[in-house]
C-alpha cells in the first residue's frame, strides 16, 4: 500500500493494526511535511503569531511533544509492540485535516461571519482528530473502553490547558478588557478558553481513572487484549 492510500485509510477510520505496524520512514516524513505545511497555513494571516508559528515549526514541535506524552501515558499498560515511532508517525499523519485553518475566510466574509466559520472549522478538525486518536488507540492497544477513553482524553486535556495558557494570553487579556481590535479568530479563542476550563476540571477524575486502570490491568497480568 502506498503512502497516499495509507493516509486516506487512516483519515477515514479504516486503517487496521497490522497496517499501523507497517508505518515506515516514508510515512513519518509524509506526516512531518504535512504538519509543517498546515502549521504555516494555520498562522500565515495571524499578525500576533510568533516566528516559530509562522514557519510551521511550532506545529512540528507540537507533534513530537504530544506523541511523547501519549507514548508515556500508555507505557504502564504494557501494550504489545507499543513504540514512540508509531505514535509520532500517526500523530503526524493526522495533521492534514488542519488545512481547513489555512482557508482565508476573512477575505471573503465579514469579521462576524469569518468568526463563525472559523469556529466550525475548529470544531470539525478537533472532533476529527480526537476521533482518529480514539480509533488508533482502540485498534492498536486493544484496551477496555474505559481505559481507551481515559488515555484518549488525558493528553488532550493537558495539551489544551498548557497551549492555551502559553499561546493565548494576549487574547485572554483582550477579551477580559473588551476586544478593541476584533479578528476572525476571536470566537475560536473563546471556545479554546472554554475547553481549557473543562480540561482543568477533568484532569483530576482522569488521573484517578488512569491509576485504577493501570492497577487493574497489572493485577490481571495482561500484556495484550483486555478480557
């Protein structure tokens, strides 16, 4: 199977565990390039973005950090053939839906309409990539439903909280003081702030569920599929 077909099967939730185990350097490079391109597209029209974001390097760094977090979170479950290379390749290949962020809707619509469209783009891409992560973990790890939900939400909640506090502080200050210079991304930033609040609330219960899941799995002495 060529790389393009692999990407299409992955993005349409059709890739199986055997195919995931066949990820190679070509898949990794394709994911890296895709992440870099959509990273530049995400911030090309944002005057407040930092240099690393404009160059797409921020997005590239992000996939390595997220992959490391997911890999580490799953290590205690002792999943067969679990590797950092597979995780980072998967995360890179799921970057392609973010190309929606590069569409310059503000050039064709009013600020209010552009805000609404960008919020829909944010929702679609976020739901799509979260669904892909859940699908990947379900197919590859073969954990129980409760454990899969926990390890799917944990890294996302942590990443959302950290990135929002680091990257959106200037927007938070503007919103708290009244937005004087509206941008097409303001509504998306408000949604991210809401998600941050939800993520912070969920961290505690998720950590408890995570600990219980590891304890039960190790107690059963399983290294493959949950019974």
